[in-house]
C-alpha cells in the first residue's frame, strides 16, 4: 500500500478526545531498560545475545553463542509478506492517534509499519526487547501474579487494584509478599513509555494504584467478567438483543493488575520481545478495558474468538453492520496493534 492511499484512509477518520482526571504524574523516573537488536543485516538471524541498552558492541570481539535456555533473540525481518485476504473491513473508521505522526513517515516507513501489524506475531530486526537482566525477574513476578489470580479467583482478579494485590500478598501465605524487586519491576513496566517499542495508544490510567470502584460495575452471568454500568453495559445488552444470544462477553473490565499480568505473560510468550507483545496486547495503563471497552465472541468458538477467524462469523458481520457499534483496533490502525474484530469501543 502506498503512503498516499494509507493516509487517505486515516486522515478522514474521526478524532477521539482523551480525558480523565489523574491523581499525579511521576517525573524523572529511570526508564525501563530495553535491549534493541544490533544487527546491520536484517535478513540474517543472529544467535548472539543482546547487548545491554547502554552497552557498545565491539565488532572485533566475537560474542560466545547463547545457551539454549531462556529468551531467544533471533531477529527475522519480514521483507515480503502477503496481507491476509478476505477479512471484512469494519464499518467504522479508525481513530487518529495524534502522538503518532504518520504524515512524517516516508513510503518505506509506512510499508514497514503495515508489515508489522499485519504480521503481528512475526519477529522483526527493529523490534525492541526487555533487557536480559530482567529475565528471571519477569518470570518470577508473572508467576507471583498467577498465584494471586489462582487464590483470589478469576473474577476478583479482573477488578483487583494494586493495593489489594499487596494486601493479598501480605495476608495469604499461599500468595506471599511481593518483594521490593518485584514491586520496582512492576512500576518500571507500568511507567515505561511504550512508544519506544511500537505501541502508540494513549495512557488511560496514569497511576498504578488507580482502582475500579465495585459499585460501578455489573457482573455478567456465566462469564466471570464485569462491565461498567451505564454505556458499556447498555451497549453489550443492545448488541445481544440485535444480534442474538450467540454473542458472549469474553473480556470486560480489567484493572491495572489484570492488564499487567496479561502483558507480562504475553512478553514471556514473545520471548522478551516487547514490540511483538504490544502488537497483540496493550501495555498496562494503556488498555481501554479500564474505561469501558469490552471483547465479544461467539458461543462455542473458543480461542478463535481472539483471532481474525471471528471476523468471518455471521455474528461479526451483523455487528459490523450495526450503525452504533465501533471497534477499537480496525485493520491497518494507527495504534501499532493487530486487527481486533472482537474489541468493542466505547465512546
């Protein structure tokens, strides 16, 4: 797709106003250490370990081969790809992300951007990784959050605030207290700027301790999920009324703790590749699930509800034809995120 065609598709889109009163902003924080791949030839995979973000590579000194355990940092630049065909375009248009200056990109940069979100699970030579020094802490902290969810219950975990997580760790030996190292890591991940590794969405929750009041949510029967009362709940009920009972809620309100757990688990799945993880999942503090967005699916469709396969269902086609429904991440959107036909947008 040429730059002109790409721009024409988005410069006619409606802008979104982002608001909210935030408690406070942290300043002068040390940034989360990232480890960019140093590889002058993106067509060749590298088996050498990544340098620290502040290190300088010495080409005269060969790097010993990496052990077969832990993260794998082999870059694979996707030069030639065939975009998936037959995906029905959602009726609504994409949002303009003002912080992402698409007009300043040249044709090559636009093509590179589109390759990444169309091939979101591929590995690119320009992807940014979590520094390897965080590897054991990432695994340890994610396992700790998994214990919290297992002990407190999936539904409760969806709404759990950071302070409630700390209290649960103190009160229940099966969970255990969070260590200072784990807490520092969680804060670094939360306050890091994800624009550095390719996610261009707005910061929705400014503080890690922001909470979702229980009185503001409604439990959706037989789902284990909650929706914000008012616009979010009303929209879900209206969709089910107009499309049918085959539509189900697959994910509703998510707290910062829940989104953190999902993002860290995705980072492990992506073997430390933060860019690849953020193409499929908003980093904590950036998820619109915290302010009303929700995911829907088809009864009996299972994990395929979170793939482009959902866009081939009759339920999705009916939803795309409803004049009052929009999706947050359409095809070729400006957030740096894959196409998500299941993610319903509020507002």
